[in-house]
C-alpha cells in the first residue's frame, strides 16, 4: 500500500490560487478583493444548503474523508493485492490456515480476510461479512462525493445571491454617483468567491472521491474473490490466473513475469 503526501492536490491548489493572486496583483490592490460579508454569504450559505440535503454527521465525515483522499496518497494497486493473495495461498498450502496468523498484511480488509481464514470461518460467512464491509466503505465514499458535489453546486449559486443582494443595496442608494462603482465591485465579489471555491476546491474534491470510489470498488471485490479462493485451497498459480482479469490489459504481461 502506497502512503504519503499527494503532491498533485497541493500543486493544483497552489497553482490555481497563484494564478488568481497574480492576476489580482497585476490589476490592482488585494484589499479591493476582500469583503467579509461576501465570504459569509458564499461559505455559510453553501454549507447551509448542504446541511439541508445531508445530515450533519454525514457532512462532517465527508469533509474529513475528502481531506484524507485529496492530500494523502493512500492507495493499493490491484497487482500488489494479487501478489499478496498468492503468497497467502502458498502459506495455507504449506502451513495450513493457521499459518496466516503471522502473515503480515497492510490492507485492512485483506488483513481481516486472512484472519477469517485462520479462524476457520465458513466461506458463506466470509463472503457476506466482507461484502457488507465493502458496501459500507463504498457508501461512505459515494456520500462524500455527493456532499462535495453539493457544495460545488451551492457556492456559485450563493455567490449570485450575494451579488443580487449587493445590487439591490446599491440601487437603493443612488444619491452618490461616486459610490456606485465601488459598490458594484463589492457586489460582484460574491460571484468571484463562489466560482473560485466551487471550481478550485469543491468540484475537484468530488471528482477525486469519485475516482477513488471506482478504484476501491475493484480492489475490494478483488480482495473478496481472492480471500475466498485462498479459503478453498486454490493454488497460487490458479489464483493469479483467476484474479488477473482485474488488472488493465497492459499489466497482464508484467503480472505473468512477476509470477
């Protein structure tokens, strides 16, 4: 399992924010682009709309899950899982199921599957339990993706609402023509904040969670099939042949060479 900082996310945020900051620097003062009421409308309004759609605990969990997914590179390749399952099969053939009690596994669900085999659980129980755990995990990822998608939809909408509020206030005070320009600029800031927050943070985060959901669905299904094959006493060679279909076509040859 590869772990560490995901520098792509950090690089994207820094590059996107840097481009916007540089454009502001070339055109004028940073102070002109700071307005607390506009921030309040976009951020608080976006969260309020999301809380109406999802329970509070779901939103809190989604924010934590999104942060971990975006900034931590925590991913197990299917090829690595197949090799570990083949090693588990070899251990069972040589030392029996109890040999898996000392087998080192990093991936949580695969570790749990190895323990089920060592404890002698029935294949039906193993399948049902691991499928339930997989489905709950995928549901959390899907819920997180939906929460960030909701934030990405709500923040530009509240940016427009803030702009309309600012325009109404501006048009209600037309006695001083010199104040119209600055008031119009402040009114447009909410649209800017909403667009930046949605397109630089919320929607990319939703796409990252969706991509992780696709990868994890394959990985967790592979783990279940592999653990059941080990439980049935399948040989390492046959197990690799059974699971190689989970790999992309261009990795089949590399897997064969590794075997």
